């Protein structure tokens, strides 16, 4: 396939459909502007390796605009991952440290060690089986702490979690959401601040972490003029809108009208 005019993403509880007025061509020279210029700008920014407060006012404005888009994309990606993996054991875990750990790499090392210990405690193997998403966030005192979503993990006593973590306080609670189509949104709200901080303070780093064994949403890209009414006919439309996007073709930016629908799966 060299082009598509429809993109369909399916999770456990909903389907998202994008319909593009102009087809998206998949090649090195012709692509969505968000998938070309943004990547080029990101690479350029990484090569500079300058902190945010070292940038000019215009550079700070441009970076904030790019980060806004990246933050939104990270949020939607997280929403879909949560929806694909949510189960009746899903829990939300927060880890903090007694020591004021303000070095990101130092805290990351502590977190990775905990993940390994926790994985071994649950599954009695060094093979990575734990299913999780995690993000780092700074407290007011400047120290990092971690928010972790756990999937398919049985109950673990609080004192055992403290022993496995070893560095401070632990708080865990089961995620209880009545409406399944809102579970991703409910979980993602705990990650939003951390995602924003990570993009601002650690540009080029991951907005959030996730284990490799998580279920991913199904993504289908098609070139077709067939209507999608058959998908919608027996399901509730949760949200729909139209907006203007951009494509980058032969060195020129062109407007591309996009129709979007989010459909509940019964």
C-alpha cells in the first residue's frame, strides 16, 4: 500500500475512524506533516541538547507548541493501551522516596530495580512478565516519584510492597470505573502532569514507559471510498468532529479536511 484515505483504530471498547479528504502517501518525500516536519524538528532539537531556559523566546514558544502536540499524542496512545489491557485487577501504584532524589537517572535506576523485584515476586521468574505503564513526576520538593498502572496483577500486601520498594512510601488502590469506554480517560488523568513534565524537562525522553507485553490497539489503513456506515449502524457514536490538517507534498503544505468518529463497541 502506497497511500490511504481512511485510518481505523480498534481497542477493546471502541473504534476510531479518520477519513481524509486528500490521501496520505507513504513514502520518504510525501507524508503527513505531523509525521515528517515534527520528526525533523525533534531530531534537530535533540542534536542541540539545550535546556528549555537556554532557548530564545521564539524557540521556547515553538518547543511548547511541539510538546503540546506530543503530549496530546502520548495521552491518546496511553488511553488506547489502557483500554486494550484493562481488567478487573487493574491497580494504580505510587512510589515515593524518603531521600530527596532529584536526579532522573538515579530515580529511574531505583524504579527499574523495583520492577524486577516485583516481577520476580509475582511470577517467580526473572523473565519479564509484569504488565504495566509508568510515568515519572516531580514533587514540590523537587524529588521524583512514580505513578504505575498494573494489569493482571494479584493482590500484594502493603508491607510486602514496602519491602520490595525499600526507598519510601507506597500507595496502591484498585481502579474502579463503571463505564468501560471511560476507563482509559480515568487512568490517564493520573499520568498527564508527569507526561508534561517529562516532555519539558527531559526533551527526547519517553513521555511514559510501558512493558513490551501489553496488548496494542489494532490499526488499519485503507484506500477506499466505501462508507463506514456498517460499522456505525449497530453501535453508538460517542464523539465526532471535522477539522483541518496538513499534508506535506512536493515541498508544499496543503490543507487536508479530516472527519473523525469514535464509536462504542457493544
